[in-house]
C-alpha cells in the first residue's frame, strides 16, 4: 500500500472527503445561499492554487464555498492547476537534468581537450661548468669564472666547484654582489656524479635585458654564497 493511499484511507480523511463531496453536491444543486457578490477570476484562481496569501476568514472564501457558480469555476480550475504544477515540477526536473547533462558534456570535453593556457616555452638546457672556478693556483686566485646565460627560460645544470659539499643549493641571478636585487632564483639538491656535484634548476630569465649580472650559489647549510660574473645574452 502506497503512502498516499494509506493517508487517504485514514477514517477522518474519509469523513472529510465525504463531507466535501456532499457539500459540493449541495452547492452545485443550489441548496446553499452564498453571501455577497462573486469574487473576480484572479481570486478564484488563487483559491484553486491554494495560495497562502488568502486567509480562510476572507468573506470571499465563504462566498465561493457556497456559490454554485464559483464552485463550478473552482472545480474547473483545480485540475488545471494540478496539471500545471505537475508540468512545472517536470520542467524543473528536466531543467536540472539538462544542467547535469551540459555539465557532464563540458567535463568530458574539458577532460578530453584541456583548454590551452600559456603556450609552453621550451626551457633551454644550459650547462654552467664551475668546476675550476675559484680554485687557487699558487697564491693567486684564478680570475672569477664568467658565466653566460641566454635571456630565456633556462634549465641550468651547474657543475659545482671542486670540493663543493653535497646538500641543497640556492641559485640566484642578481644585479650586483649584495644579492639584494633578486632577479631569478631556484634551489635544488646537489646530485653527486663521480666526485662532482651538480645542481639543476629552472631559471626564468625572459625579462632580463642583455647585460652584466651575477650568478650566485649558496649552500643552504653553511649559507656561504659565491658570486660569479654573469652575462645575459
Ligand atoms: Zn459566486
């Protein structure tokens, strides 16, 4: 037994249903005496809709409940409203389905063909060999190793100077040797290759004007920075 039929089978509902039908028959047969004039069509439509804006103390409700003309109109309107409510519910449900379907299509398309963002700029592979940089030759330090990098997105592999320790290194491009004007930087853990340590980092040098700069390496553990003259071309 469905919920609705169980609901309707309650004795008080059966009595109420019978009273309603009996009353309707009496009204339609002209056995009741309505008070006042017939309300307008919009009021009857609201009443048929069970509008919450109508109070049952409204004298027009009392009139319509006892007027054969108004009762007939209400009985005509009620199925129409029921059908319309059903249609509205179905339309709303269909609209929801459409939204879901459109969303699914968009997700499917998005997944199959992701929107294009900024075109990938291929990073230029550059190796900077600092193996012999800064080593002492006799009492004279060798001239500072000068480094050249292109003004592009660069994947820079730095071969660290001889005797460099393992661990993490910060690499920076600065305007001067104070290191205050940081233009590009990255950090990575040095990878040992034989007795050499190499650090690979991505540096975005696209906004740099060609000219003289400094490349620094800082061992993150001992915070010792080494600066190398850098030419951006
Ligand atoms: Zn009436």
